[in-house]
C-alpha cells in the first residue's frame, strides 16, 4: 500500500496507512484545524462583548459540532457523508453576518437564523448532483478564490500579532512577523522533505517549534485562562440550546441562506478536488 504517487501523494484514496503514520497524520489535522475552528466563535464573542462563560459555550459547541459532523462525513452513514476526510468546522465567511445578527437580537437571533437557514443547505444537498451543468468548475473555483481572498486580511492580522498586538501598539513588529515567517518556512521545508514522516508531520512540527519560540519570546499569555474558573467540568451543550430562546428575522434568514449557498459551492469544489487528487490506487 505504501507508495509514492506521481502527483506527490504518499497514499491513495483507498489505502490504509499503518497506525503510526495514521496517528501522526490525524494529530497534524487536529492541530491544524483546532485554531481555525475556535477562532470564529472567539471573534464573534469578542465583537458582541460576551462574558467568559458564554464564550466557553460557543467554543465548546463549535468543537462538539465539528467533531460529530466530521465523523459522519468520513464514515458515511447511509446518504449522509462523502466517505472522504472533509473536515466540518466553522467558517470565517459567516463572521460578518453572525455579528450583525448578534448586534440586532443577540444569541437568540444568531441561533434562530442559523438553524432556519441550515434547512436551505440540507435541501440543496439533495439536488446538488443535478446541478453539475450549472455549477461548473469555473463558477465554483471563482467562488472559492473570492472566499480565500476575503480571508487574506485575517491571515495578515494574525501574522502581525493579532488583536492583542494592535491594542498594545506592537502590531507588525519584527518579532511577530519574523515568528510567523519562520513557522511558515519550517512547514514548507518539512513538507518538501523526502522523508514521509517529516512530510506528514510538517504542520505539527511547525506549530510546536513556533509555540516553543513564542514561549521563550514572552508572546504566549495564559493570564486570561488562569482568571477563568470553569465551574462545570463538562458544558451541557444541549441544555444550553434548550434554555436559549430563538428568534427569527426574514432579511437575516435570506442573508444567511445566500452565505450558505456560497459555502455549498466551496465545499462541492473542495470535494471534487479531493476526489481528483487522490487516486484510488491499484
């Protein structure tokens, strides 16, 4: 099963790597997606000035929903899921609409709009296979490109030091930009290595080295974590949703539905790209 594909892949779509390699690949995926999953709820909570407990609920729900939906996506139960490693996480493209909803009606309006608009995505998923002539690779590729371009600001802000650096005036300093560049170069270097273990663990190695360097540089600050005392060891996510009243607004529902449709195009294009890039092997 172990082989070097002509397109640079170590394993094909239906190959089963040994446990050790699969573990490192899974760990790399976990570390790579963790920050991307928790960042949107943290940004939303900060914009809406939510307290620490509510912020913890939002982050917990994001991780919980991502884990369940990714498992279903990978394992494929009946007509649910693709059978591919498609990570189901939060999306930066929804931050603006969600903050707008939160400014108008708080969390009840946010959850109400998202839950109602999600039915649009469910319905379109049943007929998506019939829209191949309409949603061509050119259209979906343009949508994905525009979404990626809209995230450039997020990446640049993070490389410059983030909101904390903007607040203390150190944004764009050499230690922030230099550390980000060093991590990026390390990931690229390890990813280009001929050693398959270094390639599969390139993101993990880059993150670990980056965090160690940030620790010695005094960039990492755990003071906010120490101040936050978690009263309940396990957040009761379902009870939190039940207790929260829901509200709806037609204009926000339409806006969320349009964003979900663009997200469908992005996901559809990513799935087709994964299928083409990963040959099934002999």
